[in-house]
C-alpha cells in the first residue's frame, strides 16, 4: 500500500473532496461545463437503450454514499452500444475512470485505448478470459494493466457448466469472443475430467428483434441437426443472449434433437423470464432447464438488504450485477483516495491494494476514515464489498466468487443453489444436508 504523505494524513475527512478534485483534464470548456475541473469524474459505459438500468442506479447510490462521506464524485453516462467512440468522448470530457463496459466484447474493444491513454476501467459484468490474457501479456511486456472487473471470469463459469452438464455434451454458441472462449474453457474442463469433448455448433451473432432473426435461428438449428451423433446427446449448453431463445425453441421442436436432452444456458441468458424468449405462451417450455450466473455473497451482510431496499423493485425487478457495480465505483474512489490523486496512472496501483491484505472495512465511509486517520495504522485497508470479498489478483480478476445455478419449473419460475468458486461447494443458505 502506498504510504500517504504527511500533509495528506493531517487533512480531515471533511476536506477529502479537495483531494479528489485536482482537476480532470486540460480545462477545456466542455470539461468546465460538466464540472470535471473540480470533481473526480467517473464515466459509465452501458447501453443507453437498457433503461431504466439497475446498474446505473447502483452507480448513483455509490456516488451518493461517497460524496456523503466527504468525496466529490460526478458520474457521466456514456453509451455501451458504441464503446470505443463513447470512451473517447468520456476521456475528452475529463473522466478519470470508466465503470464498464457491461459486455466482454465492449471491454475487449476499448482495452488498447485504456492502455494507450492510461485510463482505468472496472467492469461489473464482463467475464471473458481474453481480458485476463490481454492483461497477462501487458505484464510480461513490463506494462501496467488498466482493466479490472468485480465479477468472476468465465474460467469459473466454464468450470461449473462442465460440472453440471452430464453425459455427451453439445455446445451451441454465439460466434464471438464470449461464445468462443467460454466454449474452449468448457472443453478444457471436460478433458480435465477425462470426458469426451463437446460437439460444437456456432452461429452468427444477432439480436432477438433483428428483422432476419428467424432466418438466422433456422440456420443455427439446421447446423445442430446436422451434427454427427446428435441422437446421442445428453446435455445441450447454450451460450447466448436473448436471441438464444429462438434457437432453443427450434431445438425443442426438432424431430432430430433428443427430446430428453437436458438444457443449460450461460449467464447471458440466465434471466427470470426465459420462457418468454422461447415460447411466451408456455412458461413450462423451460421446465427443468438450468442456468448459471455470477452472484454475490450467499450470506450477505446486513448492508446488502439495505442496499437492495433503496431500489424501486417495480421499476427494477432484477438487480443482477448491481452490487458488483456499486463495488466498482467504491473501489475506484478508494484507490484514488489512497493514492492521493485522481490521475489513473498514479492510483491504478492502489486498486488491488485497497481490496486485500489490510484492515477490513465494509463501506466507503469506514475505509476512507481509516485512510485519512493519522492517529492509526489503518491506511492499509481491505474493502469487503457488497458483492463479496473482491480481492483483485495481478491480472485484475477477483480470486474467488460465487455462482448461482437456477432450475426452472413448470411455471417458468426459478429455484436456485449457490456454489463457491473455484471449490464448487454448495453454499446455499439453509440448504438440506
């Protein structure tokens, strides 16, 4: 942990805002209008069409809590639909950190831009191992990684999908970084279990409401039906977003795909209303399906229910990744405070440090008080997040986490179990022995 200067330690918490506001750039008119010259500006990079967004609301809650504790954070919304162009705009506006992008593809797209401009990004939901590999490549070259995420990587998701899927496995996946990498990892795990690798069908990515969605789904289904030995498949893993519902419907209706096959869906499709994207008239169409998704602590501290109670659940029925989002904002602010700087090239080294091997604290206010208390040795902190222990490793990944395994019933509703990663221990609260 970087030791704070004597001057910094003698300043009261009430003046923390001044330490978080040495300016966000060269003082152009746009930055002045936004207020980045006298605040720590953080950009968010999520699709503006996904509104209202529980992630943006979670970021706003984090900002409010930070500012209430003496910080001076401002949020500026970018658009994750055009991640690179939007990241460029955010940098011009004066942001000193980005929270997002929400997807792995978007994160991969801006990765080089982050390094070239020494700009920190922390994603609450990008899981691709390509980002781990890219960070590792930077480290081998003696460079500093600027990308982090507060959610578990697909290394964990692959492990649990391979553990859940039994017998002969078929994987149907989007032909993109998300689908390709997760498929590779699942097969690595199958090999490690001395099992046969899965048969693989990839399809051209599309959106659920694209005008040619039906045509692309039919093409994918035809490829599935053409798989050698399709009649022997026991488990079908679908790595998709909502568009995967059309492909699932086609496989369920197929006279070739085994009707008794067990279906598993990845986190991109692990949604409460899954049946609506398969057959909106029949909730039971997904009965017996299993879905996996990253989650937070199985036995959350009291502050998590308090956090969730801040949301209007009619407006935000799902809070998926909301705690991860909140933690991403808090970690960046704590790293900046610990370094005594809003310059990403200076505070980037503190991001991992404020999450591990220090005195545990459970909120920005508590952690900030420790960092600014000159009478104690608490400036080495370990922020324990709402989503879990976090603990970033050298690659910007969290070292451990938890995954939900949902099982859908005849009404389209879900039961859930929680497994620790990487141990795969069932840690569901109140579970039967």
